[in-house]
């Protein structure tokens, strides 16, 4: 059987930030691949380049050189409009701060990407119900973020990120504001979604337990990959 093409492929990616007096080498010749159904954890000290890596993969920032292919799109050559379409239809994000709109209910927050896609009301309602059920929040659909716990808010954020049926999920410290037990529950949810829906996921984290749940993890230091490991855990 032919192996599936990588969802993400980076070759020799370089990104520098130039100040008035010095240059910060945020990424130094980074190579990596992520396949469908694979969860890759990125770790390293603050300032090691984790967030910059996520941003160039997601098309939120441009690398200075190297090649980046995401979902078959040449990110380096793509226009701003093409990158916006890639993020709208193929790539989703989950952030540490949840990013929910406080005036909307859980269901309305999940519905936002579906409205952007132009889905009709009946289809939107069905999809939102499916996703809230997936993350275990069917009973909390009408609650606003202020009425939800931190773990519940992150579950809503994950449901919203899956609304457009993405091929790639990018998460920046998704358990950073959660206690250990809740963080483990969120990671188990992400792990299950990656496997069951055959999407790729890249997660930046300081949490050692997340690394243990990943298919592979990459350590960055001063913008360079210094190690790549695969935990001795069979998740499938």
C-alpha cells in the first residue's frame, strides 16, 4: 500500500527577525513532515522558535527561505488570498487563550466557521450538534464562555476548529491555562480526534505528558531542530 502524502512538509526553512542592532534567528534550516493521523509535539524553551514554526506552517507569517508545503499548497509561493483560503478550509488553530467570543453561546462560537463557509441554517445546526457531542458538551450548547470552565471552553475551541473538517490542526500550548487533570483530558480528546478523523496535528508545548502522547516530538533550540524522537507508545 502506498503511504499517504504528508500533510505538512518543510525543507530548509529559515526565518530571521531583524532589529536595529541585531538579528534573531527564529528558525534555522528546519526540516519536518507530518502525515495524516499523526500528532507531532514541538517543544523547547521559551524563545526556541516554537510559535514561529507554527506561524509559518499556518501561513500566518512568511519564512525567509526554504520550502513549506501544507495540504498540497506551496505556502511560500501562495498569495495572501490563497493562504486565507487555506486557513479557512484546510487548516485550523487552537490557542492557549481559547479565543471564544464572550457574547456568543458555545453553539454559536462553533457555528462561526460554518457561517463563513455559507452553509444553510439546517446544515449548520446539525454540524454544531455533532461537534458539541464529539467533545462532550451537548448539554452546554447554550452557555456562554463565562459560564463554562476552562476545560469546557477549550473543548468548545476544539469543536470550532473541527467545524470546517480540516486536514491540519495547529495548537499553541492548548493546555497552558488548564490544571493537570483537565489538560490530560483535552490532550486525550485531541489524540482521539487525530486518529479517528485522520487529520494531522502539530502542537507546541512545554508539557512533558503531551510529548508522551504524541506520535513523535521535535525539540527546538535557538530555532534549530536538535532532536527528533518517537515515544515507545502504541496509540493505535
